[in-house]
C-alpha cells in the first residue's frame, strides 16, 4: 500500500455509511450523509430530481468532463402482507438469495418512522417440529417471513403498532472491521466504493490538486433496481467510470486484495481503450489490480449506456467476496481502488 492513502478516513466513512439503512427507495438519510460530508469539504454538488447526489470538482478544461459513480442504495425488503398469526410476509428489494437472510435480525420502519425489531425466518424454522422439511425447504420469498420482537398474536395487533404493507425492512449489516484488515458487512456493495469516492474528493480538494478536466462524482440511489445512473449527466462527459465491486470466487480472477477491473458483464464488454488506460496506470503506479468477467452483473455504467448516453465506460472496484450476501473485502483492495481513482482523475484522456 502506498503511504498517501489514509485508510482510517475511508474506514470512518464506511462505518458511518454502513450504519445508515438505505435500501432502494428509502435512501434519503444516506444521501443526507453524503451531502453533509460534501458541505463540510466545501465541494459544490447538486441533487437530481430522483435524489442522486452529484459532486463536481472544476478542472482546467471544463469543455471535456470525466465522471466517477458509486451507489448508496442497497438490497432490503418490504412488508408484502401482515399475516393472521402476526408475522410479516416479505418481498425482496434487489437480487439476493433468501437463504442469506434466514435467521438474521432486522428493523421494520413504519411510515411515521417508528422502528421495530424482528427476525427473518423461514416458515419451517425448527427441526424439532418440521424435521427434514426444515432442512429441505426451498428458500423463496413465499417461504420467508419476519417474526416481530413484539407481543403480537394476530393481524390487528400488528396493525395497532402502525406497521403496514409497503413498510421497509432493514437487515442487520453486522459490520465488523478486523485487526487483520478485513471488512465484513452487508452492503459493501456499494458503500465501500461510495466511501472511497468521498475520500478521493477529500484528498483532491484538500491537496489543491489541479485536475485536467472537470470531474463529477455521481452518488446514485437506484442502482440495485437497474436505473441508478440512467439520467442527469453533463453532455460534456467523455468517460464514465462506475466504481462498484469486483466479485472474487471459484473460477474468477478477482481478489479481495486488489482493485478489480471488469472487462465484460451481462451488459457486454466495457470500453477497451479505457480499460487499457486503467490497467496501464495500475502497472505504472504499482497498484495491485485484477481484470475479470462477471456473467451476472450490471452497473451504473450499464444503466447509463442503455439509456443512450454517449461516453466511454468502465467498471472498477474492490474485490468483494460473497456479493449480495454477508460480504467481505480487505483494506488492501479499498486502498488500491482509491489509488486508481485519484491517479486516473489526474490523467489526460
């Protein structure tokens, strides 16, 4: 790791941002956090009509622009129905395996922002009652429910608490920073990268670094449902780099200790010329990197390209193991990603 990256600042941003629930559709508290940081840094920003935050650092050439993005919306759930026995049927927000939340604690937020705790359970949670049915039950939304930590016995007693269909449910993130440098938490996708972007903005601003081009930092809030960065870009942007995550695992080239550069995902190949520039910069600056392909993946860059924006796009990010479950990365990957963003922001196109 190079010495100029202060990981403790990125960790602080991560810890604070991960503590703020922000499933897609309920992100205002997280966007307020982003705006408060930008205000403290005296960085210009604006908010889009659907709630994304775009920070802007002026460059020497403002006729050509570059943009980095990260998303602050996460997976989550909603109350689909209140059952006659006082449990809650759920519908997921975003694409995750229901088995990854089985037995996890959660918070239910009502429309008037009262919070109640509960537990995600499958409908046959006890082997002492259900035997092999408990072991073999398919984990689908229809077979999952939330058991409230309240003395409720029926639907009416739940409704009396103010809980209703459409209320958001926040799974416990269980955020942990280990002494060996690992970060374990739900929603490192993409709050790790959002924290890295905040650090990059802070570093560039406080060190009075002159950027060759005006550079924006797009904090999107609908990425997990496919349209996060589909709108609201400057027409001067020529390069758009989505900062999300790499996906290490069996058969993959990604690593929890590196910045990962995506060659292709489910939306197709990313711009080859831009990828060559990023990999060359990693080699030149001795930044640990991996190139990989993700068959079941889409990004803010994918959404922007599908919406018709005419710029070259790339996808990078720290390697995050067990994506869309209880995720893990390492500070080496976080630092490498910060190094690449800061270094590339100072490069000519």
